[in-house]
């Protein structure tokens, strides 16, 4: 019998798109779900679809269909939430299409046959669902980008910024592959010496064995990278360092061994300076 982790992925597409993950690769997400030899039994993407607009707007309909086909090609089931329009007392038309209930019910029911659930959303409304799924014996992992509920992060068994997953949100340009010399990668600062102005980032170069967090361990997917504050190319409040919450993007460069670290960071900037309005596009 297979001993691989039976995994389910549940994506709150609208929340992800509005909070930094619009450019997310669903193919990479599917590979992430299969890490450590896991088996992705369920992969669901919940999104809004405006049928009324689709009837009259050919461009909208074609874009939506291409997007849906791309998700299905990556192995995801697309669950559409129909957009409903309402007129306010002031006569203004407003839309509503919330998939939270659909996602929460499916995650709860389908977790009976899963070992691991990966939730992509920053919405704190899922806290109670996460607890219920955990009470069924299922591990719940959270992947999100910006504006993530602290309560949701705290409730889940594991949280990982989507920006840190190699190639989940690609780095523009033709740089070498993620993790290679001269490549652009992302990481967080776990140590900073304010007097001398240097510190160390930790970045992922793989997604297996995420429980191994010491860079010297065999099979550890993390790489330690030396940096100096003179290499920042955007304004950074260094008094906030070290921090697990601030994600930086930087170029990997060879470094003469410094405290056992063989890599240095160049052209460093916080991800927030690259992504505007949570849409995943460069400034």
C-alpha cells in the first residue's frame, strides 16, 4: 500500500489574486502539493464568474475561459461562484461573489480522505474550518502572499509565504534557474547585526523536507545567504530586522566563506517594493 501523504489543495482564487498572487503558477503549486512523495488527490480552485457580463463582453468571456482551461490543464477542478448583482438603496449596482462557504464545506468534507490540506487564502474567516479539519486528524498548511490574517496563520500547522516557494511567482527576466549563481531568489532575514550592518537571509532552493531548517543538515532545502545593508536598492527599515514577515528579493552571488556561508545577496529589495496593489506585477 502507498505510504505517501494524501493531499488536497483548496485555492481561494479571488483572495489570492487580490493579495499578491495573480501571477501564481498553478503547475508549480501542483508540484508543491506532491512534495515529499505526496499524492494530490484533490486540487480545487474557487473563483468568481460573471455570467451576465460574459454574455455581452466577448473579451471577458474569452479571458475567463482561457484562465479556466489553464487551471484545468494543471490538474485543478474549477468551481465557479456566480456573480450576483444587487441595487443599493442609493440606486447603485454592486456585485457579490463569495466562495468562502463553498470552499469551507468542500475542505471539511473532503478532508476525511486526506492526510494534508494546503489552503491558499489569507482570509481569517477560515479559522473555524481549519480547526474542524484538524480535529479530523488532518494537517493543515497555509500558503499566502499579502494581507494574511494572523489568526489564520497561528491556527494552521504550517505557514509559508507563496513568494518563498521557488518559481510559484516567477522572477521576471532571463536570469539563471532559481537557486543558481546570478539567479534572483527570495528569502527572509533571520539574523542582523545593526552595528556592523550585515546579516543573513534564508531562502528555499527546493520544497522537499521543509521540516529540516538547519542549512547544514543533509537534504535541507534551505540556503543561507550573507548580506550587507549597503546592497539594498530600496528603502528598508533595518530596525525591523530580523523578521520572518518581510520577504526580500535578491541576486545570488558567490561569497568567500563567511561563518560557513558561501553565498551573498546583491541588489536587495523587499518584495513589497516590486509588487503593487497585490497584483504581482513589477513597478
